[in-house]
């Protein structure tokens, strides 16, 4: 059966009938109704997590466009009908997965890119900032597929653009604390360039495995160190120059 022919309206996993109490009488609503919905909700959340995990694997291996709900159901080890109880189509799965990954990405870069890290030596600062960002991308390869794929739902790319802008602002704030003597316009250029260097480096890192992946991660840090270190020297020189801003 084709994907288009099997898509249907989402059915909540929390609306299963509770049935009759023993002997055919209706159960006491005040005493027995609360635990059952909680158990059903937990089962539903576990199933959703299972389906999203399978979707992440399918999007990673097949890409968003080639992926199908049938392939996701197979990867999850469930029937297509079970999948449709939770998601009406592939787009709904991608949006939910994208939302969750974006939330985790915000938490990751929020902890990694903080003004307090401007007190660290440059090489140590790069380790502290880049290591968790690289780890997130390598541990969640579907993130790159959903955030940068040309055919992904517009809602995902719109939310990604907002998160991108917020992350760039944090990078500029960190650099301003690290290079306080440089003018604001230069900080913005350095922030934008650093951000693009990181994105290009991640693309290379993601295409390799094992030791080669680690080697490219080191190369990314080397590139960024060699880019930022002369700027740090310039900022220090300005701070020692009488009459500097």
C-alpha cells in the first residue's frame, strides 16, 4: 500500500476505552481512573520515542525525500497502522523530530557558548565550546539532514533559522568578551566567519568515522585557532596602546 493511500488522521494513544469493572458495573471514576491514563500515556510516549528513533535512522540513511512512513514503521518494528495512530504522515514525524532535536541543540549550545568562557585561554576555550557542539552533531546525524535538506518541511527550516540567529548572537557575545578592544562591526564579521568555519568543518567531520573523524575535529580547532589568535594579539596590542578605544 502506498504511503499516500494510508495516511490518516492522528489518533491519540490516550483515548483507549477503560472497559467495565468486574461484574459488568462501571468502574468508580474517582478511585480507579487516574492510574490507567498515566500508564497509557507512558506507553504512548515510549512508542513515540521508538518511532522517532526509527525515523532518525531512516532519514540519516535515506534522506528526507526518499524516506517513507512504511520504511520508518519497518525500522521501528511496528505495522504502518500503529505508526498512523501517532503520526498522520512523514512530514508530521519530521516536524516532531526536528522540534525535539532543535530543543536539544539549543540546550547544547546554550551551555557551550557562554560569556564566562572568554576567561579561558584560546585553545582551551575552543575545546570547551566546540567539543559538545561536535558531539551533538555526530550523535544526532538526522539533525543535519532535517536542518539542511532541500525538501524538508518549511516549519523546520523556519525554526532552524531562528535558532541559527540566536546562536550567532551568542557567538558574537562570547567574542566581544574575548576581544573587547575590537569594534562592534569587526566582532560581527568575525562572528559570522567563525560560524561559517564551524559549519564547513562539521560537514567534513560528518562524512568520516573513527580516527579520521577525530582528526578532522582537530583540524577544525586548528583552523579556528589560527584565525582567532592574530585577532587576540591585535586586541591585546590595542589594549596596551595609549588612547585606544
